C-alpha cells in the first residue's frame, strides 16, 4: 500500500480510525471509497467469491494483469470475498458492521434489503453506521429499480444532449463523468454524515444517484431552462450560456482553448493575435455579449488561430496573461512537472511492476496529508486477515468456506 513516500503513514490521515466496508462495483461506489482511503480511512473491499468486482474484468492490461478501471478505483484497499446472499455471508458482514463506520454499495435499489442487509437491518447491529448507497435514478419512485451505468447517466441526465454542434452528432464524454460525479456526491454525503454523527452519535442512510449527480453538475444549465423556459442548447465548441470569446479553436497543428477574454484582457488579446483593427468594433470588446456576436467572434478567431501552431499561441497568449490552455492528451498531462509538484501524478515503486506513474491525490491537507494507494489486492487476498482481526477463529473461517460463504 502506497502512502506518498514521506507524506505520512496510515495513522495521519484526516479519516484515520474510520473503517469503510466497500460492497460496490465498477466506478461510482469504488471511486468514492478510494477517496475515503486517500483521506486516511481503512477500506475493506467486500467482493463476490471467484468473480469479484466487475471492474476487475474491464480491459485488463496484460503486462500487469489488472484492469486500469479497477486499479484506479481500488488501489490501497484490502479485499475479502464474502457471498452476501448466503446465511453465512450475511452473518460475516453483520460482524464486520459491528466495528465499521461506513458501508458503501451501488447495488440495484432493494437488493441489500432483500438480503436482510438494508439500512434498517444493519442500524440494529450498529446504530452509528453510515449506510451509503449509489444508484442510477435514485432510491424511490416508479423507476428506482432500473439498472444503469455511466453512459445511461450521461444520456438520461441530459449531458449528452449538450455536446457537439447544432445539426451535428452528439457524443458522450470521454471520461466516466456520470460515475465520477456520483462518486463525489457519495463522498460528500458520507463526510457530512460523519460530521452529523459526531454531534448526535447516530448514523444514517445516505443516497445519491448518477442522474441526480448529472443534474447537480449542470445546475446552471438546468436553472436557465427552469427559469426561462429555453434550453441552453449545445456547446458548439464553447458553452451555450457564455456569449464571449470562449471555446476550443483549431490551430495549425492542434487546438487551443480560450477561457473567455474579459474587457481588461481584450487589448492584450488583440496584441497577441496581431489584429489591432478589431478594436474598431466596439461590440467585440465586451465580455458580456450576445449569441450573434459570439458566433461572429468565433468565425473571426477560428481563422486567426489556424495561422500558427499551438506552441506559438501558447507563447503569445501567455505573454499577454490571457486565460487559455492548449488542448492536451493524457500523456502530455502526465509529463507536466506541475502535475508532479502537486502530487496529481506521482511516481512510486510497485513491488511487482517496478517504478510507475500513478494518479495521486487531488486534495492537499497541511496537517493530515492525503495518501494514495499503489498496491492492488488480488481477489480475496485479505479475507483471513480481516476475519481474524474481527474475532473469527480458524475453525469458523474453515466452516464458512465449506458452506460457500467465503
């Protein structure tokens, strides 16, 4: 398990002493549990015997024998195998819950309840438990039991409808963004519930969903529709609500993103692009403009940016303190010293894979440093270890294996 070299031990994180049972699969739940691990919690991943988290089987990298999805969402956790559908498996989880703070799942709503492991069941075992669930459409309503994953969340939540240009094809985001937003909401809910428990001494149930997260992520765009009755529309290379020099523009060899040009930066922009004549058009010099002016600006600057390479524009725009960025791929980002300086991308030595780059932590804390996992558990690697820690003896463990519970 990695901890970021000299950045501290397992006992120094903000969530040191908090134990999390991660029953979830793929991304929404596991990534939330991974963040809790990075903040110091002891995370025990509970997986189905012989199969494990479905994420283990998504695009396995032959050289390391693991899926990138699984590594990203589960590094640093301990893995145990328990078949929660069996009486023995149910009893194992109940005993683990007695000494745990948080339980995370993303099963179809109602599944854990059918197994006698819902919040009402486990709150009897441990009234301090925070029982946290992620779903597709939310825990209640006529469609609550529908199954879905990231793509469905992006589509059903309205995100995909905003992509691309008017009249052209739509496309999903290149990241598992619905899952990611759902996981971040789950982390927020768990942390808030822990704070509330600190005051009341009582745990609670918290629920988030992929679609709920997509609506929250698009709060500005949804609010525009709800208050005006008009759809914000598609991105068209920028953002439908930002009527300024804002968007992605092709260059001679790539793309550059302009994050708006406020009035005070406009003169510098004209110097960077060597177009002083544009100052004669007073409509162009204001950040708060109209859709028609935005379209005109885009047409003019699309031609301008094609005349030089991305690297040339970087130098020119930086010299004028403009708000911009080259459009980079993952390899370019991973090679950037700025990412290493902030521990967003880290270099660690894995006992089997050797020296590798890993995703670090997006959170920096001065007194309770974040950490990041490096080693990834084999399926069920820590089953005996965790059960022995929780009072099981070897005879009980053998009996549980014989019954098919482990």
